[in-house]
């Protein structure tokens, strides 16, 4: 069973990770889930409630696109508000990470 | 769990949502199974990776009712948000219920008092002048008006406080279920 604090951490950064994936390019939920399940270790099903929330908050919008194999895919892209939310959350995360790095590795931390 | 079973359980868990929203959500998961099948994964494996359909449905339902509360401050939207959070286990009913009941009791008592003062003000304003009050009839009218105005403003402040308290509860519930609950729910995901 994974550590309690570890899961809190993963859950907390998940929206930021989704915004980051979309900042690099539009994507569909299955692909986003696949990338994050590997990198952040989240359950694949969690992506859908999260995407609906981001959409309802106006941070992402959807459009349909034909896929080479089978039915059309629902792609997500960042809105203007989504992009600025990503940038501010990323800066917050980086500042936080630097601060933690400095505490746990006083000799080498902080320089990025 | 097969694809059909997962989708049936999800659909059942979502009952109560508008039909179009349910179709939309289910279509998302159908697409997910399609994509996974195209990638050569088995239905059982995918259903397992997706997690417990009832829990996903509860999460989606909570999001919807919290959104309703943020758009429309009414007793019914507050009640449905509260019920959704409780169903999710995001609010601990044993700890919260006595607390909520006492806060609600105090608020209710204050509201009753405010309404009573308002009516008393009305009575003083209308009836006061006929009882030969000290300071003359005009003073009684002014005192009555003053009481009513004070009651109305305290009532308005109480409403704002009640909404603020409930927002705090919602905030706490969301934080709790997003950050803490998933860890505790890992066990019943299987």
C-alpha cells in the first residue's frame, strides 16, 4: 500500500500535470491518462471527473476529431484562462519545489 | 469486471443526473474502452485500471452538486451538496452532525429572534402613538422604524454568515475528498 502522504501529493499535482500536458499540445483523455498513469501513478478513471471539472471551470475546451482507427476522438485544448492557470500553478510549484529542495539538500538545492 | 458491467454500474451510480450529462459521461468511458481495445488491452484489465465505477459516479455527482451550490445559493442546492459530500464520505457525519446541528440551531434561533424584533418594531410603530408614550407619538414611530431596520440588517448579515459557513464546509469537504479520501478508498476500489 502506497504511503498516505505520497498519494496526497500525487492527487494534489494532478490538475497541474494535466494542464502541463495540454500546454505542450492538444490531446485526448485516453492519451493524457496513459501518460500520467505512468508518470504520476494515478488511476486512469480519475482523469474523467478531473477533465469535466477543468472544462466546467473554463480551463479547457473540447473538439471532435476523426481518428485514423475507428470513432472520432474528443480532444482537449487549453483556453486562455487555462494557460494562465497553468503558468501560475507551475510557478507556484517550482517555487515550492525549490524551497523544499533547499531544506532537504542544503548544499546542492535551489540551483535549477 | 467486463466493459458492459462497468458501464452499467457507472450508469446506475449516475442516476439523478440529467440524461444528456449521463450519456456524455458514459460516452467518455466507452471511448476509453475503445481506445484500450485498439491498443490490445483486455476489458478486464481496463476496467480494473479505471477503478470502482460507483466511486467515480459519486465523484462526478459531487462535482455537479457543488457546482449547483456555487451558482445558486438555495436551501435545496445546499442540501444536495451536503448529501453528496456525505455520500462520498468526505464529511465525517459523526463528528460533523452535532456541530452542524448546534450551529444550525443557533442560526435558526437568531433568525426567529430577528423576525420577532421586526414584527415588534411594526407593532411599536403602528400601535405606539396611541399609548401616549414618553417623548410623543412621533418618537414611537421612529423607534418602531428603527427596530424594523435593525432587524432587517441583522437578518441580512445572518444570511451572509450562513452562506459563508456553508462555503467553508464545502471547501473543507472538497479538500478532504480530493486529497485524503482517494488514499483511504484505494482499498475498496477492487
